[in-house]
C-alpha cells in the first residue's frame, strides 16, 4: 500500500480523492492545506478519504509519496522539503516551474535526497513522443491553446476587452512558453509541459486563443525534427469544478499514481 500525502484539496485535489476511493494499492494518508482551508478540506476528506489526516504540512514519517495539486507556493513549501528528505514527489502544477530558479531548485532538492520528482503530462498527450523526438533533435515546437472566453476570466486576457462580448476567435497571447506560464499560470500548464518535454521554455512558441465557438479546451501541439513531423489535437472537457482546468489533468495524475503500484505500467 503506497501512502500518499496530497497537497491541495481544491478542484483537482478533491477530484483525485474521489477517483482514488477504495483503490487497493493507494492510500491517501494526509491532505495538506493552509490553515484557512482546513475546514473545507476536512469536509471533503470526511466524504472522500475518511482515513486521511488534514494537516498544514507533510508528515515527517509514514508517507511514501507526495503529490502536489496546489500551485507554486505549495511546491516551495512542501515539495522541496519532502524531496530533500528523500520522499519522491509528483507535481501537477508544471506551469509553476517557469518561475525563475524553481526547476533548478527542484533538481537540487531531488539530488540532495537521492530521489525523483515526476511531472505529469496533465491535459496533453504525446509527451512521450515529444520527449523521444528531442533525443534525435527538434527543430520547432508550437503549442496553441483554445478555450471558451469564460475560461480566461480573471487573467490578463480581460485587459482592454470584454470577453463576454467576443464575436469570434481572439488571440490573447503569442510568445514563449515561459511568458505564457507567467501571465496565465492557471491556463498554461500544458504550454510548460510541452516545453519541458521538448525545446524548453524559451524556444517553444505559444499562442493562446479565446473562442466563443468552442465549448471544450482545445490543445494543438506541432513538432518538427529529425524524427519527422507530428500534429496533435485534443478537445478536452473542462473539469466541472473549474473551467480553467481540463478533466484529463485529474485523470493523468491518478494514472501516474496507479502506475507506481501496478505490476505492468504503460
């Protein structure tokens, strides 16, 4: 039985708890949230993971794996110390690694603890193909993220435009994956994941689009290199509790956990 400390109990964390109920090989032993979020987390945990303790920090003992689903601050506060102690970790907020120095800090922490951190693919597919193509040499990687206007609310996309009044598709950002992840941290995890698997944050071209004609989150990845060329299009349904997040993000995290205990993993 793999004992997990889940960091975060928001839309992603709670959905993970729901899917992991009754799993024979995985046990959520702790749910880690800030003090101000404990009441809500206790209510969710009582329904979805009654054996889990709701805590403000990752326990120093009794945990086999730390799983982050809460963003940049949680990585610094909880993942880095866990890695230094030698506890392997899974990170869902890949976009946070665009912050200056954070990826390097994770690498140092994992090296210190002689362990490993896994970045999940999240809402995008073909990450294995992209990473394999990098071995042979990549020439270009482009990512386009297309979402309904409401998914961009609360972001810089609202500056100078009325998202509710858009009559057609509108490009709200073009630039590097690093810039995209910094400006749209809750929408650009895919851009960061694609870049880390391929050409890096500064050489991956990103276009973000608000499109009133779509109801799903549409991701397009194009890559060219020594391997040839591929184009992947995914039309993901949004997580019911958060339109900024694709439901596949949760499924990807759960798959990563189940692969840890599976006799055959793919």
